[in-house]
């Protein structure tokens, strides 16, 4: 029953997952790895949302910043998509997508 509750939580979170139960009810994906993936995707979704809100706050006063944060949000969304498809994503790719330090240098 616990497995079905967790599976329902993952599906509710919008995460594409592969079946967790193999033949004879054996778990084929470690729960820790799955929980870590869900946590990473959740954190990235928060960063994407923050970038989109930041872009909207600069729409009228700084089109350059608006474009910068929209682009960063798209980078984060691409990383989320790769993770959801089960691709291996290098931590450097995640760091690059979430690094907004360049935005501070744009006037």
C-alpha cells in the first residue's frame, strides 16, 4: 500500500516515471534515487518559476533583463525535461542553468 501512495504522489507531482515494481513485486528503482530525482526536479521547478517572475518584473523597465530571465527559465525547463525523460544530467549543466549571476551585470 505504501508503494501505491508514493507512486500516486509522484504522478501527482507531474513527474514521468517508469514502473517501480518488477516481477513478483520486487522494486526495480531504489526509492532513495527516485526521491532524490523528485526533490531535484521540484527545486528546479521553483527556480524556473522564480526566473519567470523575475522576467515579468522587468518587462517594461528593462527588456534586456526580461529576455535574460526568460532565457534562464527556458534553460531550467530543458534540464527538467531531460531529467523527466530519464537522461543523465551532469551537475555542471544544472549549475549553469540555475546560475543567474550574469543578470546582476545587466543594466
